[in-house]
C-alpha cells in the first residue's frame, strides 16, 4: 500500500469523496490487486464534520454519486467519534490512523 494516489482509480474516488462531503481526512485502509498489479478492490476511511450524523446515509450517498470501476468499501467517522476512538489504542480508528495511507487531508485554516 504505497503511493496509492498514483493509482487513477483511487485518486479519482478520493477526489469525488472530497467534492461530496469535504472530509477532514481520507485514508486508504486496504487494497487488493490481481497478478498483473491492477487494483481489484479497496477500502477507504473518511473523517467528516459532526454535521454528518448518519454514517450509513453518507456512505450510500458517496457510492451512488460515484462510479468506481472496482468494489470500494467506505467507512465513515465524524470528527468527535474519530477523536474519541483515537484515545483507545485497541480501536479500528487507531489502527487506520497509524497504518492507513493518507489520501487527503484538509488544510488547516489560518
């Protein structure tokens, strides 16, 4: 899982997610490739504003508004839940934060 943004499928999906929900962060959690090295599926985790209270609804909206040519799983956290999960070393969010590849990170406003 190195330099995933060089993959046009992952890059396009990341760009579409950013347009749809302006996330704070998008992580590549995992990806699978075939013997030719072509991506066959991937999973992303997105961290969004607290105004997104229904994670399933946002996941569905993203999948309906995008046209990914390979299977793509999306996991959504709002920022409050994400930060609470990061306080516990045993959570999926902590694993993603430590091992996932950052595909997008919102620039801090100054």
